[in-house]
C-alpha cells in the first residue's frame, strides 16, 4: 500500500510538471510581423527636454532630499529598509510574511542557502556616496518616449544610472547613454546576451517566484540552470551573467513590498489559484524606491504609458505599440501614473522626458 501511494504521488508530480511545461509553451504569444511605427520627435520638444535635463544636473544638489520626502509618506519601519540582502545580514521575520515578489514566504531553506553564496556587506565597495558627496540617480525606463530625444550624453552625466530588464544600449546609446551603474531585472527579462560594457555595472536580481532563487544561485556560481527549473519560466532565461560574484546583488523584497503597499497603497497579496491581484508594482517604480535608498536626488527618464495613444511605441528599442499594455493583468499602471505624477508635481522627483508629467512644457 505504501509503495502504491508513493507511486501515485510520484506520478501526480510528473503530470503536474508536464502540464506546467506544456502550458509554458502554449501560453507564449505567437510572434507577429510588426510594421514600423510612424513616430517622430519635434526639434522643439527635444530642445525643451535637453534644457530641462541640463537644469536638473546644474542646480544645487540637496543631500537626502528624495528619501526624506518619501519617509513622510511611508511607515516608520521604512527608516531601516536595506536595499540589498547580504551573507552577514540577519534575516528579519518580515522577509517571510508574504510570498514573492513581496517576500520569501515558504522559501526559508532556499533563501538561507542563497545568502551563503552572497558576499558580506563589508567585502564590496559601497555604492552610496561619501559624506562629502551628493549623488543624483536617474532611473531609465524602456518607454518609447526616449526614441529620438538624443538624451544619451546628459543621462551619462548622472552619478548613478539604473537600467531595467533588457533595455539595450549599443545603437540606441544616442538616446539612452552608454553607462550603467545598475541593471535590475528578474530572470525572464534579463538580457540574453550581456552588452553592458561599464566595468562598474552591478546586476540586481529580483525574485518574482521561487524558481528565480535557483536561477540566481546558478548565475552566481557559473553553473547550468537545473533542467526542471526551465519548465517554470514563461520564456527563455540567460544561462550566464558574465559578472564576478561581488557584482551581483539580491534585491531585498521588502523594497517591493514597501513600493506596493506603502507608496502605491495597493492591497496586500492574497492566495490565488491562478493570476494576480494587479497589485505587483512595475519594476520601474520599484527601482525608483531603490534609488531613493541609494541616492540623494532621483530623476526618471523613459517613463509613461499613454494608453490613449495606442499606436505610439511602447519601447524605445522595438516596434511594439502602446496597445500591448491593454493585455497585461499584473500591474495597475493608472494608479502608478497617478502617484508618480504627484511625486513630480511636489518636486520630490523629476521627470526628465515628460512622459508622466511635463513640468517644462509650455502651458
């Protein structure tokens, strides 16, 4: 009887894994032939963007200004939020209150093993400023609004440049710059071929599901991704991050929890058999919160989903149109836009490209 139960249990597991693998294959949208989008930037608008970015870079920098303003809207516990997790950092119980990406509930063993593979906080050079410095961050979104703005030279002047997912440089550098301080991503959106040439680049890994921890471990240790893990990714993931171990960081999931629950005021995650509660923040807004922990002043570029212009380019690097955002069910971009606009109008952050709120546009 015990053998029969064990055999049935093993068969159920195999069937479940097989079903997930099949679902992964059929759930990927078919590639479609995309026609070139008719998109042009007026010289007048490009000039306004350049003037605004230049003014932001040249004005007096105010130490700690963005985080201080954030703390006025966040709970007292946010004063001790750490941006990254380290080998020598004690794991607070709050880390295991929610499932990924808000925490590590149910993943204590995996997380403990991964932390042992990370460096000690004292073994790596600090990204934060010295007491004499005042650092300016810019978070580069992948929005189509960057196309044709030729903002790259001014972007490269910021102290810390945070890029998201697989947003490429190369032939797009005239619009988005050449430097990368941080590339922040989860497995499926990490560049399949690493093109960042900045020797100071850090990779910040974000955990959205349990299997992401196995992938991060494989990247740190230069090992192949376990075969069965591939079944749980919704698209192919890189099999290598060509950076040394001390240049890979694990994002503290409390940064995403803080972004979702405290900054955006989304509802806490609930247990669902399938799908999402549309309470997962976009990586761009989570990067904004991370930037507030690392820098004194924070700017955005390439942000903004104008769903009223469905034929506008979604990204600066491909032919996808804005209408693709109508199909996503994970993010509440309307709520995010509302909060970002209030942060910009209150002077807490600046929008270099005007996609959320154009403070430099003629009335």
